[in-house]
C-alpha cells in the first residue's frame, strides 16, 4: 500500500512537471499560446472538480467541498467562454471587444464568492444540484451586471488591463483574505488532511491576484507566475476532493466489508444448522414448506416440497410454475381458492392433485397470508403434504361401494330414475309391482306417498344428502302396497350423476329375497335354470354346487369344479389385497358385491358382476356361501368402443379434439419436467374444397384418409397427429431439444400433404399451410397455444400457402396491447367520452378572472374520470394524438362560444403536443378550426407549448408560432425552467407568456433554492418583456409570497380545481380573492420586500430544523448557526422607510430576543451535560416560540401600507 501511494505521488509530480514544462515552452514560443494553454488546463481541472464532486457528493460529508465543486462547474464554463471569445482566437464571435473581459471578471467573482460561501455554509447540508444551479444563476447575473450594467462603461473597447480590472483584482484579494480567515476559523469542521490543501490553494489564489495586478504586458514573468499559481491552486482543490471523496471512503468501505463478511459467515453457519434441523423434521413428517413473495412472484420451497412436486431442489419457482404442476382437472379449483384467499385475506386448506414425475399425486396444501401495515397481502407461508396413499384408500372404499350399487341394479329387483331438473320419474316393471301400481304409472308423487309417514323424512334427507353432498343413498323403509294394502320391507340404493342431474336407484323387497334364498335351497330346478351363474360353497370355500349358467359362462362342467376352490377361475388381474378386502367385508357384512375379472376354462379372460352372500344356520353361523354372477364382457367391449368413438376420429382413426387436448397437456407437462420444447402445428389443406366440389365427398374422404396416413408416417415416435374437423389437422411435436429441431418434421409434413395420391383412376394433389407455435417460448395454456397456431396458419396462407409460419409471441402481445388501447381511446373519442375541464387563471391582486386553461379528461364508463397521464402517453407520436389535439381546440372554441353567449368573455389556453405542433399543416388546420367558430376572435385562443418539446426543433417551432401569430393566436411557454433552454432559445421563441412550473411554486415556501428560481424566472420575464403566470398556487401563503415578489397572475388549487365548462360561469361570478391578497391593492412590492420574503422562508427553515432536533435529538443535529442573514439585510434596507414605525422597532426587539435565546442552547449542546438536557429542550421550545412570533410580526408589518418606491414590475 505504501509503495502504491509513493508511486501515485511520483506520477502526480511527473504530471505537474510535464505541464509546467509545456507551459514554459509555450510561453517562450508564443504568449497567446501560453495564455490559451494555461487557461485550458484550468478549465479542464474546473470541470474535473465539478464532475468529481458530483460523483462523490454522497461520500464527501463536507458542505465546504460540495460548494467549491458546484461553483467550479459555472467557473469553468464561463472561463471557457472567455477563451472562446478572445479577440485573437475568435472561436466564437464576441458581441463586443470587451466581452472576453466580462467573462474573465465573472470567473474571478464566482471563484471568490465560492471561497466565501463555503465556510459560511459548512454547518448546513448543501444539495449539490441546487448549489450548482444557484452558482449558474449567480454567474449569469454577474455577467449581465458587468456587461449590461453600469460596470461595462468602465471597460474600454479592446479589453486588456484596465483600472477597473485592477480594482476588481484588489477587491478579490481582500475578499480572499477574508475567505482565508473564515477557512482558518472553520478548520476544525473540515475532514482530516483537507485544511493544508485548501489553505495552500487560497494562498496561491492570493498570489495569482497580486500577479494579475502587477504585470504590465501579457508576456512578462509575473503574468506567467500568476497563471502557474492559479493552476496549482485549482489542483490543490482537486486533490482535497479526491482525498475526502474517493480515498477515505474506499478505505472505510474495505474495512466495513471485512466486518460484514465476518458477521455474515457467523449468521450463515447458524442458518445452515437451523435449516438442517428443519429438513430432518420435514422429511420425517412427510411435508414440505414454502414461502411466496406475492409482489415479486418468487416461490421458495424446502427440499421436501421439491421432492413432493418432483422438481429438482433449488429450481426457481413462481406461483405460475406451481400452477402448471397442478392437475388439469383441479387447476381452476386451486386458482379460485388462491384468489379467494387473497381477496378475503384468509388462510386456506385444500386437497388437490398434482402431476409429479409423470404420475398423479394427491397433496394437501395449507397457507396463511402475511399482511403489511395497510392490510395488503405481501407474502404467503404454507406447507404441502403428500396424501396420495390416504386418498387411494378412500378411493378404494368408494369404488367398492359403487360396485355394490351396480350389482344390485343388475339383480332385477327393480330400478328407477329420478330427473331432478324435470321433476319426473321413470321406473321399471319390477319397481311398479313392488309398489303395487300399474306399469308406467309410478311417478314422483306416488313414490313420496307410499312409504309409511314415519319414514318419509328419512327418505327426503337421504335424497338431499346424496344430491348436495354426494352422501351415498342406502336406506331401508316400510311401504303400504297401493293395490293390496300389504306392508313390505324395502331396501333401496341409489347413485347420482351430477353431469345429467339424474338419480339412478334400485329397490328390493327384503322379505321376498329371504324367502327366495330359502326356496333356492329347496328348489334345485329354479337354481339350475337361472340366467345368472350360481356357485354354492361350504364355509371353507369349497364348491358344493353350481348351476347350468355357471357351466355355460365358465366352460367348466359341474364334475370338474365340485370340491374345487373358486380360485381356479382367478385371472390374476386383481392383487391379493383385493381378495383380502372382499373376505373382510363378507365376514363383517355377510355379503359382498362388485366387478371381478375371471378366466374361463379355455383361458379367455372375462368380466362379471359378482354378488356373494353368507347363508346362516339357526345359530347364526355361516353354513354356505352363495355367489351369483353375470357375464358383462359384452358390456365392457361396448364401453371400450364408446371410449374409442369419444377419443378418435371415425374417418381417419386419428385422435380427435378431446384426445388432442389430453395429449397436449401431457406434452406440456413433459416439456416442463425435461426442459424441452413442444411445437404445436395447426395444418389446413390448400385446395381440398375444390376436390370436394369437383369429385364429391366420397373421393374427398378417401383423400383425407390417404393424406392423414402419409402425414402420420412423416412424424416421429411420440408425436401426435389429430384431425379436429374438415381438412384441419393439429400435430404435437415433442422432445425438441432446440426450437429449430421442429423444422425437418414440418418440412416432411409439407411434402407428405403435397404428394400426389392415386385414387382409382384419379391422381389428386393438394398442399398444406401450417401455423406453428412453440412452448415454452409461447408461455400460453393449451387452448391459447392452439389459437396462436391458428393465427400463424392464416399468416402462412396469406403469404402464399404451401408453407409454415412461426408465431411471434412478443410482437403479438405488444401490438395487441397497444392496438387495443388505441382502439379504446379512438372509440372514446367517437362516443364522446372525452371531456374538457377548465382551470381558472386569475389576477390575485385585483380579483379579476383573466382566463382559463382547458384540460382533457376521459369519462371512462367503467373506471370513472381518468386524468391525462392514464391515456395520453399511449397516443404520443400516433396520428390519433393530432386528432385528439384538434378535438381539444374545437371543443374549447365551442365552449368559449357558449360562455360568450352567456356573457362570459375570457381567453382559453390549450396544450399543444410536440407531435401536433410539428405537423407541416398545423397552421392551415388551426385556421380551419378557427373558421368554424367565427364568433370567437383568434386572439382569445392561447396555445401552450412545453419548453422541452419546443426545443426539439427550435427553427421549425419558431416558424409555426409565427404562422399562428399571423392568425391572431398567442403562445405561452409551459413548465418554464424544467427544460434545458438557454436565453438564446427564450429569445428565439415568440411566446408572449411564461408559465412558472408548479414544482418551483409549491416548494418556494420551504426551499430558498426554489424561491430563488421563481425570482429568477420573474426577472427573466421582466428582462425579456414577457408576461408571466405561476402554476401550482395551492395555498394563500403561496399567493402572498408571489404578490410580494411582483407576480399577480396565477392558477392552482388555492384558486380553483379544474371544473366542467358548465360550472365555470357561476364560479367566475362568485369568486373573490383572499383578503390577504387584496392588501397588495394598496401597496406595491419594494426593494425591501425581496429580503423580507427570503427572511420569512429562512426563519421558517430554522424553526423546522429546531423541530426536527426536538423530535429526534439523538440523530438530528441542532443547527448551531443563527438563520437570520436575510432578516438582517431586510432590516438594513427597510430602516430608511420604516425606521420610525413602532411596529418596526418592536420587530427589531423581537429579533434581538431571538438571537439572545439562540446562544445558550447552542453552547450547552456543544458541551452537553446530562443534567442540562431538559433545560436545553425547554430553551429550544422557547426559541421556537420566539421565532414563530417573529415570523408573525414580520408578516403583519409587511401587510401594512408604507410609502416606498415600487420595485420594477414583473
């Protein structure tokens, strides 16, 4: 480090030695070259100081250095203008031969003012930008005073050394001595090591001034020495800023970084240990945790959660990526529950399915929301638990119960259907007989009346539970048979189809079934000829009897199975657990029913509905088991055919739209797991309609079959080709490592569809257009992917057919959004939803309403009244902006005509956008609009142009403004001071009015810089003989301050908010200015008023600093300086006119009390004692009260009339 420092010092000295040698050589060869190079080095260093201070302003922690850095920006700029306008160089033509001297004197004044201001402001927090702006304004004011004031008369033509220069340099030397004394006084407040550099710099600056007085010609040694000293003085200031703003902060940052890394390492070790414990707990419990940052949509999961979702640990996730893991059938439910939780700010507990590693899992998710102080949900914390095995058990129970119900439906006892929507009932013949009514006459009313009264509530509740809560319907009840009056015991089971809202049920006479079982034991004939297969076993399960239906269905003869166990029919399709559950239910319930797969003697597998019942003896022990079964293999085959019809195209055998949706969802899920792409190709045959029309639909169908087969052969294994209707197909291409991998397959599809096909004696040929979109590049869902591919298809067709086109996601989204927004705005313009509001402009002093500004609003039918910022940026630069601008002008002229007819004749200003103003035909179109309203003089329409937009093409804008002037219209320069215009621009733009930007007006009560800017704009307006109006007058105090500065015209919320045109006349008739404003009718602003205004703002700033310190004494430093500089200046100025007034003398006494009250708290604060803290606070409260009273007394005195000379009007 030390060697690097020495090397840096050596380089610096070498750099200075080189510059000195260069200057010496230049001085020897040519005086002008020496002078120019010396000044250029100083200018370069000045700009370097300014730039370095700006870059390091947050690290300097020294108002002294910030003030110097801010000043050298203006100093360097003016010094550069001095060089550029020197007569011998003439890089920029000078207005007069003395102008270079004007710039030189301005530079010297700025440097000495900075040296004086820096120590005075060392205790304040100085904003670099505002300080730079203040010095820039000060430089401009000094330049104008030298060049156009009385000073310029003392400068002879031709420049050079003059008596006024000597006097100036003598004054600068005196001021520098004062600055050096102030520097010595505040040296303790400077950063370490800075004071020697700054002291040496000021001493060199003194030598510079002495040399400039002493030299007689520009080429003598004294002049050279002056330039060397000035250069060295500036280098020392640069070194002070580098030392404070760069080197020391860098060293502090290195030390702080090392400490932070040590603390971070300790925290990380603790976090790792805690995380390891949490992971073990989650793994043991089978659940994972997660946290969601809602605003950033960042989902953080534990390792166990990643394992449950089948996602590698550490994979970046969001709410959107989580939803892609959710099963398609549960996606809507999960989204709805999540949205409801956000809306209600409530926790949720939900079971749903996910797709993990290609398999379906059941999970239980629970979460709670984290809310901020305003009650908004900012995050969610939750857990996820794998409950797949639990749900499988529950599903097995439900499946068993469903099989039992279906078996009883097929038993022939009786069945019925209840259509809930139609309130109708259909019953079989057996059901009608059981109820004792003729077949076909059993309806809902009879069914509700036949059960005995005590059972009716039971039946109603069971049916309601079945429909509303899916609770199984299984009841036993008694009925009175309609035709005989017999009482019967009935057992009823029902199921509910939610898709059709139909209840399917079976009923059975329990007593008859028991009698039938007894008769089966006695009546072998009935047993033998039953249609259902019947097997009787002993308690151990050995077959003791079978009927003929058993032999017919199984293929085994009676002799082959007697003594055997029924397991000889076992197919092996059911696991051992299936049979264990069956025997458990049979043992506990005495019966079992369900579907089962068995094997015939010839090895053929068949499906049957099986019912097993236990036959008990008199002691309640099992004597036999009776099994009844029906072969349902034909029904199963029929179901399989129905499923194929539901999922495949009948003509081509390709998957239809239903199966395509499932395949596409699987492809998307697979793409997410493997990190690959999926291509969705929407294909339409070109020229197929002509084939159909010419050769008929039969030939067309054969052509479709042939083309479908060829396209299917063109695909790879794993790809899907689907026919979704007519001559439209969709191909899903999977396992694409890169998006371009789909191109060979697409080319093969084009070739396959365009190949010649021979059908009998015909040879036909068509082609295909293909629209393609890629997932996840197109991050849409399955339906939207198809729509995007369809959109790309039409682009391919429009491009000439027999080709493919890729869908552009970003372009489509951006164009669609902008197009839709523009369409809505255009529709709003056509429907009359755009309206104009008008904000009054008034003379605060006289109370006259002098005009109004038209402001556009959108009365949106759904979102209410929208301000311009909500929609104008969208139309910026679009032709619609011109149309809207003309509508504003036309509507404003129409409103002016209505006001004029009602007796209100005031000018109205409208805002003109840069795009509209730069139209070549703006002036003719404006003329046409004015012609439509001949009753309105063009002079009553004022056009407001933003300062920044006018500067984009000053020449063109100036020409347009002159053309509008010829029509009679005036211009106002809006938001003045916010752009980067120069005085030359202000001179070139023929605007009659300057509008002070509302940001400066709003802040001038609290900020001396804003107040200075407002005063500067008022001065510019007076200098250029332009009118001026202030925007943003939001309080009576704003108006009072403006009036005291000579500004009478204003607009803002303190006067009126923008209002509809219909309300304006009534407001204008009733408006009266505040009494505090009308005081200025009796007096005019004077020279003392300026200092009074600044004094009031300065005292208010001091009072707020005390308030901040009282509120937080540990963190906010007490201002040690008495803030009354402007008050003292006002006191000196006003003494000549108000010196004998009692109020003035009272105010001076109040000021003296404030100064005395400020001394002791500051002294105690600098040497604090714990016992004196309370006393300091009390004294500060008293000081604050005295300052308040002083401000109030000052305001009161300013409002009293006194004979003074008026200030220059602005």
